[in-house]
C-alpha cells in the first residue's frame, strides 16, 4: 500500500471564514470571556462558549441543513477549527459531539437519531463523550468487557469506561460494548450504543489530572437500560464503526495545535526584544514553525480525503503520531529556552501557560491511541513485516 497525502487548496469561503473567526475571538478576548490555554480542546470546558459558537452557526458546519447543519465544506471547518485551537479557546464541551459523533451519526445513525441529536449538537446544546477505553485494557480496544445483554425493548448494560473526557457535562455517551459472547474473531460481537447519562445506574466519577483539574472521568454502568432505538448502526458492527470514527479523532488540527498557544506566546515574547534574542532560540523557533507547517498540510490532506468519503486510517495514524511528538517538542523547546522555572501561580501569562503545558504532556502520546499502536497501524498499512 502507498500512502498519498496531497493537501487541498483552501477555497475563498474558508479564508473569509477565517477572518470572521479571528474577529470574534479578538472580541471575546477583549471582553475577557476566556484565557488562552494549551490543550483547550480537551480541558477547556465552557458550555456557554460552545453555545456562542452554535449561535454563530460554527458547529455542525458541514452537516446537511435538514439536520441543523450549515452545508459548508470540510475545508471551511478545518479553518474554523485551527483558528479556535490556535487561540486556545475553550471548546472541549462540544468537541467530541462536533468532531466525531456527528459524522458517525450521519453515516450510521437512523433517521430518528439524526433528527434527535444533530440539530441540538449544532446549536451547542447537546454534548457527547466517548465510551471506548476501560480499566485494565490499555490500548487493546478489542478486549472491552462492558456487556450489553438483551432485555425487553432494548439492552441492559454493565461495565466501566475510563478516561472519559468531559463526561461531567455530556448528555450522552457513545459506548462500545459487547452484545455477543467473545469469539475467535475478537472484533466480532461489538456494538455502539448511545447511552443517556441521566439514566438510572450511571455514575460519573472524576479523575483529577496532574494539574488538579478535572476533564477525565470514570463512567460506571450498572444495569443501565438502553432502548433498541439507541443502538447506533447495525448490531455487531461496532468495530467497523469505531475504526471509521478514529480517522476523525486522530487526524484533525488538534493533533498538532494543542500547544500552539504556547508556541505563539513564546514567539511573541522573542519579538518583544529582537536585540536580545538568543540565536539558538531563534533557530529552534524556526524549526518548530517549519514542522508545524508540514504537519498542517498532512492534516489538511486527511480532511480532504474524509470529505471525499474515504477512510484514511493509516494516514490519520501517521498525522497523530507525528503531531503528538511535535506538540511535546514545543513544550520541551520553550522550557529549555525559558529563563524561569515553570510556575502555575506566576504573574507571567507565558510562564503559567508553560507550567500548564508541562503537566499535560504525559497524556499526549496516550489519548487517541498510543504511539506504539499508531506505528503498528502505519507499518501494516505500508506493508512492513
């Protein structure tokens, strides 16, 4: 197999949208509605900000109008996404719903599900979380043990999901569960269910991150009833659906822009005193910017492939692997050239942002698939034995 990554040219409408988004973000910053932060798509949880984006028709932008969307191109969505991330805007509340649950519902959902969920997501009024990872299963997604057993009118679900981002504000979780006993084909017998998180038997327990903040959660399901109409796609087709979904999760601009606010702030600091710039710092900044530009083109190429209805799993895994390393290198490079120890209580915004980023780095190579898993996907895709 050969891997082709050809970036698409951005249409005029996308660049016009970029100007609108920048103006909106500048106004929000001037009003103090948010403070730029790294990893904002994971830890910047602000439902009110998500609703503002919905009011501006900046959620569900590529979806059909009949489902509450706005019929824009995927490349317009790409521009919108990179501007929000580069600004460090608090987009985590709606992120999963807009990035992957919406496309998955459009592809696999019933007509009832599409009309029920998609307009509410596009308004910024309904949030989803992902129920994939489980305790003691690591990156082996096929080993999930959460069981859904047949009962009158639906399914009775028991199990635990972990590292569930933003579950505390989500209205529903799309969970990968076993609807059939384990078989020699470990990928068989898996199904995705939409679980209403207000249901009886659902417990959401916080998991504190290194910085003490909460965006991860453990979701415990005890005899949770899920009606038949909330099965997403065909029963037993869960593995194929999750594989398609991961292409959206792994390839977007968030896989290289999580630490862009830090890189931008550091660049600005260097420009303040051009006469005092350490040549090694300038060289390091140039190398990071060049890598960012190359990765952006790779991510843009995957967005174009998704827009054409393809499932570029190998390419998406490559973008995620390379992007994750870039994000980590941004933090390590800024830290190496920063004259002070990172301090989350510092009066210096750059110092505070650096301290926050340092605490988030350990998760970069885990979420969305570990580095080892991703490289295995790439190796198999290009025929490496």
